[in-house]
C-alpha cells in the first residue's frame, strides 16, 4: 500500500517510562495504515548529575507529533523527562504536539481539602502546557475533573471495553457473578461494569475505627456467598483497599475472586497485599510496565494491552475524527 500524506505526517516518539507500550502503538498503527509506522528517533539519557538529556534525531518540522510517556514511578523522573522532551519538540517546529499519558501522576491532589496544601494536579497540567503540549491524550484519569485543569484539549479514554472483554473471557455465568465495589467511593465504576457484565452488585462497608484506621467487615447489597466476585478499580497503588475487600469477600463466603484495574502501580507492600491464594487472576493494562520481579511474585497477573485503543485514538486525532465514537456503545453515565 502506498503511504498517504496523512500517515507520513504522523510521528510517534517514546520516552523511557514505557517504550514497550509505544512499540505496541506503532505496530497497531502499522496495521491500521497498512504501512510500517516506526517510532521516531530520539536520544534520551542523563547528564552526570542526573539531569535529563534529550536530542531529537530526525526532522519533525510541520509534523503531527505524539509523545508516549506515562508519569508512573519514578514519577518525578518520568514527568521531568516528559517536560524536557516537550520543550525539545516545541523548539523543533512541529505542526502539533500531543502528549500521550497512559497514566497521569500527581492526580491525587486535585483540590484543596486542607489548609496550606497544593493542588498538584493543576500544577502538573500547567507544566505540561508551558513545556509545549498542544493536546493531551490520557487514559482512566484518577479524577475526571482533572481535564478541566488544562487550557488545551484533553481526550480522556477509558479501558472499560478491554477490561470487560477480559472478564467475559472468564465465562462467568450472570447468575453466579457479583461485582464488588471496594468502598462507597468506587460504586459508580462498579455499576458501570455491572451494566456491561450483568450479575449483581455489592459494596464493602468501611467504618472508621480511629483517626488512623478504617475497618472493612460488612457488605451492602447482594450476597457473595458461593458466588464469583469480580472487583474493579482505576489503579492499585499499595493494594491496601483491595486486600481489605478480598478479606471481606472471603469472610462472606465468596467462591472465586478476580481483580481488575487499569493502572498497576504496585508500590509499597502491594505485592504482599495482593498475594492471596483466593485470588485467581489479577488483570492490569499495560499503561504502566510491570516490573519483572513483581510479575514473578504475582504469577496470576494477566496484562491487557491498551495499545490498540491508544493507536485508534491517535489516528482519529491525527485525521480530525471524533474520539467519542470509540465509546458509542457505552452505557449511559450514572
């Protein structure tokens, strides 16, 4: 197939945070365009004092540039590298620069909920814009309102289809399925999956035992006794909430337990918290690379690729097509 003007104008570059995902996006775009789409040439390193070093090794003038870089741990290092990459491209005169951020760090502090604290999510948004991003492509933001912190367009993708497809492949009968929300704050996400998968829904009831401790012992909603329980979250960080939900599900007689999350941060004691023989499968997307040592300790992990989803969105942005069409069959918002 002859290369089109559209496909030759498109350039994909990757930072060091998740190059395998960027390579998967390039492969998916190659299939979509029918011609090879390779990652662009960029030299990334560090100066002796640790500062990020960036050099773009090809002409990008007038091109539509997409930079793939999740700001996952080490967050500060990956965010700073992305900022320096953006600045380098801004000075190389492309037609447009889109930062593809499969995982957006600094999302937890999205409001001032105490005195003398920052709104770090807004600061990160300002830094990305100032560095040179003309557009942001994000996946499953920790809080959807973060889109409003940017003064540039933000396309917010969801991995709900990919995760739902994984759960459907488990062939769990609807009469046997209970979607379990790990806490009250996660109910909307659980309902969204329950609408797609069927079955019933239950919620772990967390009660504060003290200023520093919460206890999760009770369930609200459907009974899980003798049932298959599936739990969903946007990310698993330390795994503490998920570990509590696993314990409650077992306490109430769940027959089988499955876990799904978009972003597998797995920091702190996460591996120990999730290493429960009652959990048959833990599914994460590849928005964040899973470290080899963690994969070895959690052999029941299943990685779901979001490269085709991101590639589809990139092509639509590049060709000025609707992104919302990707989610036409979504259940109505709750």
